[in-house]
């Protein structure tokens, strides 16, 4: 199966993308939710071993296949590890039919103009080349909007597209993720500004360039329909953003052509203390729920 097969699978949108990309800062919270207390590890190396064990359990589950999970976003540490003796990206695609993506951002700058831009990534080209050699299809980078500030939103979108062009130049598909915080009072206004800014940048893209978008589930259903239909967009995926799985699925099902790319909502209910049968049953039900919400439109 080829790059075109991967592209076609993502574009068809008959499933969702699993976000398995918790990094150093978010890993302790992810492990705590999984039932692994911070006292269980005494170093970053042990912590990453434990989160990899959790991710291994997820990707080996019977229902974690391309039939419903069309993609998975990995943290760099995961990309460099193995599943069952095979490179993690290659295992996902060759054994599970799941398209591999890589989180490439290095965190966020301090808030200015109500947004947090991406920190510099001086080694990005080298990381992209290594990822491509391992069979990674695309990338993801997250920045955050904290208010309906036109100046800040323009800056955050411009930065996402600028770095996206660098990623495209290395042969990968970028997922641009300007997240809108779900806690702000002017969320709907911020989303309107964001949609317009993204459209302006999409219209300026060369005809041979394609991006993906990862966006907070909007207050107005189908707000992003114009983005979903844009010829420069391969897919628009939704982040759960702190919503419970039930609320995230309910909101997602109201937005045609958007599919899920959930992290916390995907692992909600999973526990290190569960037997394999219990774990697989819980994950199977979760996958079914997110899949149905993703294809509802």
C-alpha cells in the first residue's frame, strides 16, 4: 500500500484519528487518568516507558485498525520506539492499516494578543526527514487562542501556515492546529475570526499544496463547512479540547465532514488495572462511539 492509499484513506474520512501524542508536560496527567500515580516512576525515562506501555496496549487492541481508526498521532519518543519489534510508524500502517502522524511542536510561547504561538523549532527539517524515513505520513502542531483578538488570530494562523509550508517541502502533510480554548467567553467570535483567517490563507496556497486542519468543536454547527470543502484541505479533524467524550461526540455529530482526533476523550475509562478483556471491551465501545460521531455527517 502506498502514500496515495494513505492519502485516500484520510480524505475519505470514514473513521477518526487517535491522538496518542501526549508529550513530557502532559504525560503525567495522562498516566494519572490511566491509574498510574506519579510515585510509580522516578525519572522521565521510566515515565515514558509507562506511557509507551499504555499506547502499546491501545494499538494492539483488536478494534484499533484502519476500519475505524484511520490515523494516529505519535509523540517523537513513540515514533522512535517499536511495537512488537517493528518501528512504531511502520507497525501502525503495515499491521493495523492506521496512517501515522507525528507531533512536531516544542510547546507554546507566553500569551500575547490573546494567543500562544509555537516556540521556535530550529531542528524541524532534521526531524521531518527522520520521520519521513520511518514512514510517517504527516505532522501536527498545536497553538492556542485565548480570545477573539483579530491581531493574535491572524498571527497564529500565519505562523501555522508558514511552518506548514516547511513541512510540505519535506514531503509530509501538515495538520495545522490553532486550538480555540473552550473556556473563553467569546469562543464563537474567535471561531468566526479564525475561520475567515484560515480561508484567506487557504486561498493563497499554491495549487499543489494540501493541508489538514485540527480545530476545536465550534459553537455554531457546520461553521467550518467551507474549510471542509476547500480544494487545498485534505481533511478537517476535531479536537475534544477538554469536553467529555459524550459532549465531544454530540458536538461532532452535528458537524458534517469533520472527523474526530481525540486524546483524552479516547482514553477516558481506560485503566492500567483493567484486565486485557476489560480494557479491550472498553476501548472497543469508545472506538465505536467516536467512529459513529465522526461519520454521522
